[in-house]
C-alpha cells in the first residue's frame, strides 16, 4: 500500500512540475517574441509607448531569472538551439520552485488544522 501512495505522490509531483514548466516556457517564449516585435516596430514609427516597452522588458527579465538573465547581462553569444535548452532549464527551475511552494503551503495548512 505504501508503494502505491508513493507512486501517486510522484505522479502528482511530476504533473505539477511539468505543467508549471510548460506554462512558464511558453510564456517566456511568447514574451521573447513580443519584446523582439515591439523593439522592431519602434524602427517603423508608431510603435508601442515607452511604458509598454518597459513593462514587456521587465516581465521578460523576471521570467528569465535565475539562469537566462545573468547570461544575457554577461553578453554571452547566442548558442542557437542550445539557447532554447537554457530557457527550458530555467523553466524547469521555476516548475520545481512552484511545486515546492505548493507543497509548503499544503504542509502549513495541515499544521494549522486542529487535531481530532
């Protein structure tokens, strides 16, 4: 019976981490393309306002922490498809952190419940 419960917990953890990782990766990729499109439209005139551009860049920098943003600041050259692997690893870290936060909140909720 214990093995069955552990398998369910492992499966739930994998699903949670995978879902958060996939959502974060897709959102980061979308933000990357939005930042690129917004910066290109500035050359054509009539692009987005400065505030919109600042918000896009700020959101992108937050989403790319902790792995990608420091490497972008160091101006490491683009590595082609391996660059996407870095984005995926960054998203996996966010997925793991999200799972840990969910687990911590469940543990704290369980600790606050009165016994009996």
